[in-house]
């Protein structure tokens, strides 16, 4: 569903002028993208990635910092990059801000977010491919 919403919004580069005149349809799609982006990120971070670690024969204690777990996932090849994951988290946090009096900041955040949606889909494809890959003996 995230992919479909991304396709529906089309090629987008926001400006201060365009964010002040977003139609209700565009706002609906952006809300849909933000919601689905967050749900996918939560699902990956809370369920899929910990599951991969559990299956890696080198499980972590529950109290292990997530940053350390991400580094292991990168070394295992389960995620493309720790830095990319962190950037996607930052994008999600930036999107939560309203920027009511700063349309240029809102435009920049939305443009980065649209790029981030593509990056999140890339991470999903990477994790999915890793999860179905046959274990090496």
C-alpha cells in the first residue's frame, strides 16, 4: 500500500508556494504515506528485524541498545545501512512537525520525506530478500 500511495502522489518537489496550496486530495495522500511509512518502519523495527536477529544464532539480550542491534543487522546483510535506517527515523520525526509559519521548511521536509519513502521501500525489499534467502551452511 505504501508503494501505491507513493505512485499516486507522483513526481513531487515541494516549494514554499506549493505547500500553501495543497489540495485535499494531495493532503490525503501525504497523510496516507506518512501513516504507512510509520507502520512499515514500526513493523520492521519491532518485529521483522528482531526476528532476523533471533534466527541469526547470535541473539541479543532484550536490554541491548537498538543501535548495537542495527550494527549487527548491517554486518549480517539484513539491512543496507545503519545510517540509512537512522536517516529514515529522522525523516519520520521531522514529518511530525507542523511548520505552520515556515512553508519553506515544510516544503523541504516533505520533499525529503518523499525521497525517504523510496528509501524505506528499498529497505523493505532488501529485508524481504534477505528473509527468504536460503541460509548458508
